[in-house]
């Protein structure tokens, strides 16, 4: 019987496993890095063990340190979560050899499916269709190609190659990313099918020969080959395709004597039918088997009414799964909320998350809470928000409404993009494929608010800020806000909304506050009510020393007050290339004084396990070079200065 579980992971998956452990009466143990010392998952565990360092390689990937932590904390079982050591056969074997219970598949199964190359060989032998191409013999007709890390996941070490001339370079970059993220630089190549669907099947098996096939999930909405939106069951699959997927997944589990939770992933492509080329039929191709719990497991839990972590623990204790749950019933949709700027090439965001509050009625598996700091050391996902409904449209509508009402301030996130996905006609119709997000990116990253809505949000922030100043004033506190005995002109306040400056104006009199933008019904430091054409709108406002956060009926804004005077020291030189996020400098490709052309690589950064290339914005000369390989830089740091011909 398991009495104490150490979760060899962090963030939202650690919190999620702890939740089930508490339900089962099992003591919980967390391990954490320096950066995670104040994280919610550490506080929620019964006990926690510090792993010195910050990077994953120093902490969560150190199996020896995790085992030592389990011993010192008195844990008798280890749950690996996902990522990190979850698919490391040697770590699983060392856990078992140490006399602890491993809550996962056998090391042999992990080895069999851990290498995507070996997994493809096993599936080919079992007559499961696979995708493959030899890069050494690939011709122009084979392109585009997809380079993938054999030991990888989450889109790391994965590159799309459009033409033969780019193949060698992209192979090298993919190997570098794979080595950095997984400690294994092995990559392989397969045909790239940009309009195929990504569909996966949830497997759960015990040591008594029982295999549950818990339906399927569609994970086709992806950015940089990382899943963004997932749902169960997968929409618009034919019965024949669904049966083929489930049969192939069962056969895959049998082929490696699988035990525990696992996911078999497929691409489903539309190909010409056997009778007429004009008829398209769905054909599945095996991608990989993930020998662990998946990030998107909540949607399966909701439609089957099962706790997959509890089932994992039952299997690890040698128990029987029994009869498979009936289902699926209803529909569930999950979105991954990332701290990233979708409109700026998905650049990860770091810093203080001032407010994070998800409304009731949906499930939120989160890594953070209000006041948490998002670090550049780990993945930028901050939460999964999951909605369930009797049907797909209901689930989608509930999820969109929950995202609209979520209070989220302090960092740029992909919330607006997620909402744009959920209301897109193609998505609502279930007409999804892995290339849909790149096709729609300009539409989905367009401003979510109209200019009028932005102006009212900014006005609400300005009025609340003014009311706070007057109500907390030490002198003349009884004088109405913004009052002037003789009004010569309105009071103007300017705020930065992202990179844009927005100005609003208002006046104050004995009768109260007024604006040409909207009727001011009431204004307090934390709440403002405006009316437009007889329709009242309520805005909740929080004001800080250098920020104003506003939540309204149409959306939210983080406002930065623009000071009247600017310190010259805060202005960087024209032509400066700035670090878009805290990162480490992987390489510097130029020297001071060197001529460069537009698009030339200047510096390569690494943050959150991904490489980011800083390129020359125009032809010019590198007049200053501040970055050096191996250096840690903060967001906004000057990396280099390029003087163009127009400047000289």
C-alpha cells in the first residue's frame, strides 16, 4: 500500500497529482529548485525537499537528487508527472531498484516506446501505418519535411523544412535543441502533412491483462508543434476511423506489455478514396506513444468520469482496473494558457503575475496564483482551463465565457488568441487540422477589443486612479475629484496599452466626473460604471504604483501610466537590439564593426528550453556589441546596436 508519494515534477502537474493523493489519504512530497521555492505546489505538499540550483538539468532532471529526496522525506512511491524524468527508463529502473514504487509503466515499455525511431519500427512490424523518409535520399518532391527529436516532446527539437537547401541547417538546430532539452540529440525526418489532424487515444492498463481504451482526443490546434487546444472526443471522425485508432492503440499497448497510463498519438490525413479520387477518406498514421500521463488528460477525465491519477496509483499498487468506464458522455475542451506574446513570434514572458483568478464553473489546473513569479527557467504554460458541456458547442461557449471573465494581469498571455480560436467558424464546425493556427494567425492575433472598448477601459482606469488620489489625499480630501471652479480644459491622462499610447480626457465639477467618451454613472477607486447609449458597463480596477489593471465586460487591459517627464537614462540608442525576455546567450554571430544584412543572425538566445534568434532588422554596421556567449541577460537588455545607412 502506497502511503507517501513524491512527485518528481513541478507546477500544475505536481498540484494535480497532490490533489488526488489528498483524496486517497496519501502523504505528499514535493521537490523544488531555487526559483520554485515560493511556488504554490511547494506550499501545498505535506513536506518539500530543496534541490539546489535553477535549471532543469541541475534539479528536476537529476534522478540521483530526486531519489535522495524521496529517502530523506520518507516517501515510498514516486510519481513522475510528465516531462522531465517521466519517460526516462533508467530513472524508473533506479526507483524500483531502490525499493520504491514507480507509478508508471515498466522501464522496458519506456525503452521500447521512448525512442520515436524504435517505436516506429515496432508499429511497422505490427502493420500500423507510419510516416518516414530518409533525409540522405530525400528529393525535392518529398518536401516539406518535418525534423523531430527521437527522445523529444512538446515541439522541442522539431523543425519544418520547406526546401532541400535548408535541411542540413535545420537538422543541426533540431539536434542542438534536442540535446539541450532531452540530453539526446538524435533526430529523424518524416513527411510534413500541414493539413492533417493530430488525434490521440488514451490507454490505461493493469498487470492483470486489462486494457482500457478511454476514447480519443483532438489536439490539432498547435503553435510551433506544441498543443494549444485539446478536446474529447475528437470531432468529425468517421466510425471506421475511430475504430481503427482505438484498435491500433490497443495493439500498441499489447506490443510492449504496457502497464499504466499512456497515450498513442496519430496523424489523421484525408487521402483519395479507393473508388474515386474525388472521394476523401480518413487515414491514420502512427506518430508516437507517450509512456506517461499527458498534459491534456483532463478532457478525457471529464467525459469518462474517471480520475486517471487514481487509476495510476491503483495499478502501481498491483490492483485491478476492473470494467472500463462507459462513455464518452458529453464533451470537454481544454486550452493551455501561456505567458507568451502570440503576436511577437510567441516570445515567452516572465515576471510577476499580479492577478490570476479563474471564475467558477470550469476546471483550472494551474501552476501559479496571484502574486506568483513566472521564471524563464521553465515552460511558459501557467494553467490549463477546461470546460465540460452536454455537447461540444456548450463546452466551447462555457470555456470562452470563462476566459473572458478570468482576471489576469501582470504578464502578456495568449488568452485573446485562445478566445479567437474558440469563436472561429472553422473550429466551431470541427474543421480542424495542424495547419489551422498558422493559417489563421493574423486573424487570431488581431486586436480583440475595438478602439471604443479600449477607450472606455482606459477611461475607467483613469477615473479610478483619480478617485484613489483624491480619496487618499492628506489635504483637501473633501474637494470633489478633478474639481476646478473654472474649467478651462479637460484633464488629460495618457497610458501605454502594450506599445500604444492612449489618451483620455475628463472633467470634474460639483456635480461629479464627466467625459465625452461615456456617461460616468459612478466612479470609485476600485469600480467604475460607465453608460453608452443607455447601456451600463461595470469596470473593476486595481491601481498600483506604476500600473492600473482594468477588467470590463468586453475584456481586460494592463495600463501603464505615461509620466509627464521622461528620464533621458531610460531611452536606449536608436538601432539597439533588445533581449525580448530573460535568457542565456547561446552564441554571438558577429563582431563589433562588422557589416550585416537585414535578416542576418546577430545573437542566439535560449529561454524556456527554446532557442530564439535575434536578427538584424536592416542593413548596417554593428557599432556596439554587449552580448557574450554564456551570459545571462534580463528582458530589455541591449544586446547590440546596429547603425543603418539612414542613421549615419
